[in-house]
C-alpha cells in the first residue's frame, strides 16, 4: 500500500466539499487529475471510497472509516482547503 499524504489531503477535500470538481478548484488542480488521485487511492486500498453521482459524491462505509482516521490528522497533513 502506497497511500500518500497528498492522496489523503485530496480525499478529505473531496468529502468535505461533496464534489470532485469543487475540491479540484479549491486545491488548484485539474478535475481529471484529482479524480485519478482518488481512483488510485481506492485501488491502493482495495475498496471503493466514494459513491459517485451527478450531484456529487458521498463516502461509502469504507470512505467513512478512512475519513474518521484522516480528519484528526488534518493539522499533521497540513492545509487542505
């Protein structure tokens, strides 16, 4: 497993904004690059982290568990948004 700090920052931003597009704007990255980052994180972990739908994204059960561990690390990970 090669989960990066940047991938965790991206994941938290996506869940916090409820949208890959809004998170990409906030993080100043292209939406396709952020989407790929999240897909790579899912592949590394072997789970689906987000339910994707036209109005936005919501975390799956696995995503909620990861978020519970990632959010307390916020100060350690540095600014996300």
